[in-house]
């Protein structure tokens, strides 16, 4: 569907002599490539973990999002250069044709957006693809408005001005996607998860004395990870296991952290001691 929009706007832009329409065609063409990258990354992210890549391929989506951002940034520069050239060498496009082509493109982009919107919340790669499609729809709407304005006023500067609007739309999407991808690669805490609140929740768990070396980050695909050292009083392994289950459930339900790794430390033991199981083995009596 996106390929069809790109071809339609390319032909329409050449026929109408509209830089705004050609700019949006270039934008959509790059989005065809970007969506192809997103599709490939989505497939890779679903592959199971290996002996070497123990977390799997989920972080491929962050790399793909960075590649998409680079492509869009290049398109933005090309559009801006050509727009300033059109200001000095004006050409009045066919407003009616601009409107008709842009309206068709916007309708298709809205349909594509609805198809992928449900997965965009927890998948950065799909979110990047949705930004591409949303940018296409907004750009097409701007061209529609420009077509009407050119029909009514005959002003040639409207066309390159709209091209700069499209470039600004692209740039906003680039900044957001690249920032989120960088947060994942830098292992920042997930958006909406305050590390201080996570630590307070662990400390409030019955049986917990304290917590340190707390880390929260995102692997990709909405997979949030936590590791921490948790202090306990001297206890049986069965009691420590109950604390672990309580922490794990709270992290999942309250913070959406699906992968929790806890290292228990005994607050009252000497440095070379460990929490040990004092329960008798099945079928045997306890040692005296």
C-alpha cells in the first residue's frame, strides 16, 4: 500500500509540477525502505535466543530504528535544499491535481496506520514504522491544504513552504525514534519506570532488609529487565524463595518488568557464609 502511495505521488507531483507532492513522494519512498527494515527487524526479534545471544534478537529493533532515523534525516536535508531552490525559481503547480493525489495518499496512510497501531505501544520498531506512516498522512494533509490554497490564491511560494512543513514533520519523528533507540542501547530505565520507586517497592516487601546494585533497563520489544542485590535476615531457602516470588510478582504487576534477577545476601552472616537450607531432605530426618 505504501509503495502504491509513493508511485502515485511521484506521478502526480511530476504532472502537477508540485515540489510539495514530490517531497512527500520521496518521504514515502524512504518509508517503503524503512518499513522493509522494520519488517526484517520484527522477524529477527522473534527468533529464539542462542548460546551466544542469550537475550535473543530483540535489540535488533533498536538498530533498525536508528537506521530508519538516518534515512529520514537524509530525506529532510534533500527536501529543504530543493525547497529553498524553488523559492528563488518559483513554479506554480496544479492545485486541483495536488489535492486529489494527496487526498488519496492520506486515506491509504490512515488505513495502514490503523493496521499497525495496536502493536506500536510495546514495540519500538513498530512505533518507528507508525511514525513513518503518521508523518506520511500529515504530510499528505498539508499538501491537500496547499493545493486548495494554490487554487484560491495562485501563489507559487506555498508549494516550497509546504515542502519545509513536510521536512519538519520528518525531523520530529527522527528525533523521537532515535532518542528512544539510544535509550535502549544505553540501557536507560524504561519510560514510566522510576528506579527509586522500584527500590522502594522491593524494600517494602515483607522479609527484605535492604536493596542495592539495582539496575532496570530494556532489552527491546517491551522486554524490561531488573537485577538487584537484596539483603535478607538469616533465613531458610524456602523463606527466601517466598520473598523472591513476592518481588517478582510486584515487579510484573506494578512496573511491567518481566525478567527479574535477584541476588540474595544475608545481612547478619559473616562474609564467607551463605543462606542455607535447614529443612530435612525428603524421606530423611533432620540432622541433630
